């Protein structure tokens, strides 16, 4: 049964990483994309001046 306790942290991290990637991909685009792009563009304009 030692192999279960050895593999558990790796499996938990793999599941968490997959959930993080899925969340990031789902949050791209959508209704707020134009607003987020506008904020980034405004920040870039401020730094270029």
C-alpha cells in the first residue's frame, strides 16, 4: 500500500494543474474580452508615453 501514498501527491497535483489550465482556457474570450483588451491597451499606451 506504500505505492498509493507515494502516487497520491502526484495525482493530486496533476488534477489541480489540469483544472487550472481548463479554467484559464475557459476564461479567455467571452463577454469581458473587449473590456479586458481595452484595459491592457490603455496600460500599454501609458507606458509608451
